[in-house]
C-alpha cells in the first residue's frame, strides 16, 4: 500500500480500488440489491446515502463478505478489489476481512481492556513478533484514531467503560490496527451525539490519506461534509453516483433530487 | 362433618356471596353500570374473597394447631409408669392414636355402640377382644391408661372438629356479610380486589420460602440430636465408615471422609465427562450448526435430560459396568474387580449431565450480542477464534453458573450411585474400585427398621446437612465468580 500522502485531489483520480459489476443480493426470496455497478476510488471517502431499507448497508457488507455470516443471504455478480474477484472460490473471506476492515453502526468494543481490543486483530493475524511490536501497533493505531491522549494512562481499563464516541473511535482504531486497505463504515455516527460525531468525522477526513473509506450514512449533511463521492441508493437500485458536489448541487435523477431536498426518506 | 364438605360449604358461601355482591352493586347504582366505580364482577369477587380467604386460613391454622393441643392433653394423662422400658412417650402416644382409630372404625362397622366406646368404666380386656373381633389390628393388649387416653382422644377430636366446623362457617358468613355491607356504587372494589390478589401472591411466595426454612430446621434439629450422641470431631474427621445396626450404634464408626471422597470423586469424573462434551456441543449448536440441524439436534439432546435417573442407573449396571469390566477387569488390564465402580457411575452421571451443561450454555452463548461476533469477523477472525477470544469470555459467567449447577446435581445424585458405584465406603485413588457417596448412604441409613433415636439413623441428617452446606457453598462461589469475572456487554 502506498503510505505517501496523496497530492492529487481525490475527486480527480481515475484509478479504481473497488469495482462492482452487476451485483445482486438475495435474502431468501427477497431480491435486496439489483444490478449495482460502481467504481470506488482509492484514498477517498465514498458515501452511500438513501432511505432506510434501500440496501446501502447490505451492499456495503458485500464488500468484505460479511453477508457470508448470514445463512439465507446469496450474492451474485462480481466485486473486484485491486482487480481480484473477492467472490472467487479461491479467496478466503477471513483474509479478505483483514484487508477490508469494518466499523459498525453501534460501537461494539469487546468486553476486554482497551489494549486487548486494539491488539485483538494483530494477535490473530500474527502481525507482531513480540510485545514491543504489539505495543507499537496499539499506540500508533490509537494515535491515528486520535484517541491516544485520552486513553494512554488507562489502557488496561475495559473498553466498554468509555463514552459512546470514544468507543466508536476505539472500534476505528481496532480496525486500523490490522492495517487494512479499505475501511467500511456502517452509519458510524448514528449512535453518537453531535460533538462525538464531529470528532469521528474529523478522523474520517484524516484517515482518507491512507485508506479507502466507504461510509453508509443517513445524514446528508454528513455525506456532504466527509465524502468526495456519493452514491444514492433507492429500493435496492443504485440510482445515481458521482462527485459529492454534483450529487448535492446538480442531481441528474428526479429521485435523487427529491431525496436530498427532503421530499421523502 | 368431613373436611371435604366443610371446604365445599365455604366455597358455596363464597359463590353465593359473589352473586349477591354483584346484584347488590348493580341495584345500588340503579342498574346503570357506568355509575359504578368498578366492574360489577369486582364487587362480587370482593365479597367472595372476604368470605373464602379468612375462613380457609382459619381452617388451616386450626388443623395445624389441634393435634398439638390434643397431644399435650392426652400426654398428661399417661403416667411415666405406663411407659415400659425400651419404649418412649412418643411410641405410647402413637399407640393411643391407633387405639382411638380402632375404636372409630369399630363403631363405624357396628361392632360396638358409641356409648360403649365412650364408656369410662369399660373393661379394657373386653374392648381389646371386641376390637380384634371387629378386625381392627391391635398390636398388643390395650392397657388401662392407653384406653382412657384413647377415649379422651376421641372426645377431644370430635369436639375439636365440631367447633372448627362452626367457627369456619361462621367466619365465612361474617366475611360475606362484611363484603356485602360495604358494597355500594362508590366502593372501590377493583382496588380492594387488587390488594387481595397481592396478598394471595405474597402468601404463595412465603409458603415456598417457609418450606425451605422448615426443611433446614428439621435437618438442624436432628443434626444437633446426632451430635449429642456422637462426637462431631469423629464424624467430620473419621476415616472409617462402618455403621453397626446392632447394639444401638455403640460400636459404629461414622466418619464422613470416605463418603465425601466418594461423592467428590464420582462428581469429578462426571464433570470431566459432561463439561467438555456439553460445552462443545453447545458451541456447535449455537455457532456452527445451521438452523435445520439445530431444530432437530437441540430437542434430541434435551431428551437426555428427561430420562429418569433410575434408567441411567440400569444403564450403568447392565451396560457400562460390564463393558468397563471387559476392558479393565481380570481378562483385560486387571485393575477392576467388579462392574460397580467410581468410573461406571461417573461416566453415566456425566452423560446425564451433558444436556444440563449444553442446554444452559447454548442459551448463554446465544445471548451474547451479534455485534460482538460481527466485530470479530470484521477484523478477519475465524469462527473458532471468535468463539475462543470473544464469545466464551463474554459468556463465561453464565457457563460457570451452568457448570456449578451441574456439579450440584452430580453431588446430589443418588440412583446412579446406588446401582453403578457399589455400596462400599472406601478411601482409594483407583477409579475402578467401588465407592459410595453421601446420598447413597443417607438412603441406606434410613431404609429398613430404622430407630430414629440411634446415631446410626440420625447420622443421615448430619450427612444431609453437610451436603446442604457443601452445595450452598458451591452456589456462593458460583455467584462470586459470576460477579467478579463478568465481562460487561450491552
């Protein structure tokens, strides 16, 4: 992965990190996602917006194959990351998820110490050869997540004892600790108050330097604030996708316009 | 009048009260339902409650108190000289009650008249003969004091029953009238009934608690009695268990250590079987099995819990014992003498405990929030890593609770031990030797011709008390572990 800060404007980039082609998702008999084609650029923030039940979270979860953990869920079509089809039988979903991290709607720190929460991923993937390296990973992950100053003196306290906003940043730090290339965020601020939300948004903006971020959000202001590109989903269909500025100022589709002007959803 | 009819009469008064109360409420509101504070049925229920509940309470108290009064009265009639050697006042009183019942039956059968049965001058030899002729079993000759006491007993019992009937019916009627009197449109019958329901529920809860206290007290008193006859130090630290039923327990050695050793050894083997198998089965069912497998496998596993323990005992005796014997017995390795052994009982008991461990653990694992699993899978953990690092630590307090519950059952189990482990109290490390447990010995001390005044029988209560304290201690430890190591999640 290229650790160098990207000098170009994210919106001007033409390379592709993730490309989805004719993706269909079924829950039992329900056809939840229909014919989604999208290209996601590296080192940028892409926001998925749309009304509840439109399939944006479901589509997000196909990118790291989290839907595999649901019995009745079936995915068709192809999703490529760096040109490699992640639904190829040769791909190990467990390895994939180390490369494509995920942050969930509700902060879900493990009922362990702050240190153990961050060290969880590096430990199972054997990323640290000794305690010192593990300490380094933990402290650098917490620093990147902007949490280090707040917790450096209480790393052995339970992660569940922190405030909601801190818990969510802990979950982001936990995802960073396995050095993924892509981070998926499923409404990461919906359980947080405005101040905690602002901190997380600031963090997302900083993380853009090193990671490809896909974020599902219910708040259109949030999408406008943090993302470079925006995709609007409606009833399982990707209605419109483009630069965030275009989507919010000059939507091509009537449904997009109705949604962002608050006529439904 | 028999108890059955008395209860029926009280209930009839309550039903009549219900109907009258309802009607009175309606008429007091001039037939307009909306003018009443409560629904008409609440007024009826109020009257019925006031008729039935106090009357039935009085009935229960009376039935409990009357025998005490009668016993103390007739006990005073029996002089010490009438109690022969080797007998006790309790036995003579039992004789009196038997004689009284014999007289009752004889009168009912027409062998003698009521006047004759009550006649204070009746010759006791004549009465004995007549009772025997009437087919009423009289163990020995009825003596003069016993006959007088029996006659007195009958008089007191009859009078008691008569007054009880009067009092109970009176209380029921007064209660009904009280309920009817306060019935009018403004009366808050609904609130009163609510209070009544509360009282009834409290009574039910108290009965459960009081019963526990009662059981504990009966154990305590008999245990104290035992320690008066047998030194406590010998009981708790004695290494030999050899009760001698002859000579009134004088030469018995009643050391609990061999029994406790057997209990813990067998329980340990049982848990060593049940905990890994049960826990792994629970993890499979909760985390790996598809919904179809789960729908079939879980009930099947729980069927194991429904098998009566005596059937497990037969399984141990007829199948597991001989099987182990063929491998470890004289034809095999040669360390097992007979089919009954610690291993036999322990293995079978372990099988019995599997569903307890697995079913409880399964529920607890399912209660771990899905968000924990998602978090772990999202970081690229496999299923078994997730189970080991996230789910088991989060479910640990509950699982420890399940294991300790299983341990309590293992310690209290009797039938499998009786059939599978033998009856020899022995201190040995060899799991292929016969041993026995506290519960099995309680059974053998109390069955047969037990004389409740001898240490050989009373020791059963001390054993029971020890067992009670041990399981109580286990539960306290379990609570402590659960509180201390709980990994909080929400």
